[in-house]
C-alpha cells in the first residue's frame, strides 16, 4: 500500500464548522457511501475504498479531502467496547450549572477521566455527560468529588445503564 493510498489520519487542525444558524450542505449518495465504508473500516486505503465503491482513486481521494475540509470527517479512529476494556459501569450524569458558565464547566469536565461525551442541553438540566467507569466506586468518586466540585456546578443526577445496544444509526450507515 503506497503512502498516497493512505488517508492522512494524524491531522488535528480545526476544520471550519457551519456558521451558527446555517445548515451544512447535504451529503450526496457517493459521499454517504464513502462515510458508510469508512465507518465500517477506517483503515481502508483510498485504493481499496475506490475499488469497493467503484470510484476512481483520484475521485475517492478528492471526495475524502472535501469531506475533511468541510469538517464532515473529523478523524479516523477505532471503536472500543468499554466493558471489554474494563470499564464495566456506564451512566449518564445530568448536571445543572450556573447561568453563563457552560464554557468554563465544559472545559473542566473535559479534563476528567471516564467522560465520553459532554453535551449542552435544552432541558430541565443543562449538561449531560456519558460515563464509562471501571466500577461504581469510581463513578461515585467522579460524580461526588470531581464533578460536583467544579465551580459553577449546582447539582447532578445520575442514571445507571444496565445494558446498551446500537441503533440503526445515521443514513450513511444504512
């Protein structure tokens, strides 16, 4: 496999996101097929991807680059099963915060272990985080000693997850 065949996965520069209040351009069928194939196996070379989707190598490469430039593709990664990796306790933690503290609180949350996603919500609570921790004691320490100690956090509510399964997913996964 030639270096030009590999998609550069080490780029971490910020890509331009859609302007607030404006929708991103819709994906066409070929872009959706590229995303589905890369979602299935992000290690595909451009050559293998082009062959799989019956595209020219140059065309596949150009489309991948365009998707990266538009911020649609933000990286090439692996999927990890948290339980198989020793993180057997999953929970969602809802957090209420003081007004105008989202940026500061989210920056602090991003430094904590075991938090997978941090979402600003339009709901009865302000922030929702997904946690994969090794055990209940670690979850307890995280919530009661680390999250609740962040300036601007008013309170938390935790829901334990007993089981998870994947949904159908987004259109490019179909």
